[in-house]
C-alpha cells in the first residue's frame, strides 16, 4: 500500500503568495515526492530495480573512498 504524504503550507501573517509557493516547492523537494512520481511512472522489473540499487551503492562507496 502506498504511503500517504501530505504537504501543507500555511500563510504566516502577511506573507506573499510567491513566498508560499516557494516554501511549498521546497517541502515537496525535501519529501522527494516528485522523484517518487517519476520513478513510479513506468513499471520496472524487480531485477532492474535491484541492479540500479546495487549500482547506486557502488557509486556512493567509490565516492566516499576518494
């Protein structure tokens, strides 16, 4: 089951709409909602997902060793 994510931005006092939108975008990026939507857009076989995770781990390890 998919997890439920709610991103809410409440206006602070006399805050401009542009600032509200910027704060909303920051929160969405922090929660990685857009990345998840892009990832789920197309089906990936489990073997492909495992291969990608392994490649990502190796990339991180190599960069940490430098």
